[in-house]
C-alpha cells in the first residue's frame, strides 16, 4: 500500500466508490468521470505504480486484472464490444500511479476518442 495513492485509499475503505466487483486480489468500480455509458476501472489490491513497474512476478496478478475486466464487461452486457485502456506515465495520460485498466463500452468506441 502506498500512503499517497488514492486507489490504495479506496482499497483500504478510506474512500467510498461504487464497487462492482471485489475479491482478495482485485477490485472494480465505476469511473467517477465516465467517458462512455459504461466506464469502470479494474485494479489490483497490491500497489503497482504502473505498467512500467510490472515484473515477471506480477504477471499472474496482471493477468487476473485483464481477465476480470473482460468477465465484468461481458456480465454488464457489453456484448457488442468494449475498449480497455492502460495508461503509462505522464505522457501516456496516467494520472493515478497505481496500475489500472479502464473498461469502456455501451456505445461505438471511435479513435481518436470523441
């Protein structure tokens, strides 16, 4: 846990979110600033600052994050497709330095976004 990480505070129960899934290793909750009709985040409960910090020891946990994201997207009815986004570093648009996957859907996802 990182004392300066908002996602670690959420995991610790210090900040309320609209959870959609939780187990011993991962948590999923709705994004507070949704960019699509369905927009949620999946995070590991173990603090990883971002994709650049992932080691081979973290691969099973990162795989579980991706698997959970896919499972929840299907469960929430995103059967026509969805987008997963993982930002890395400032230039990559990362604003919270705790590894997380954005899952967005419920409309046609165009590129560039808009």
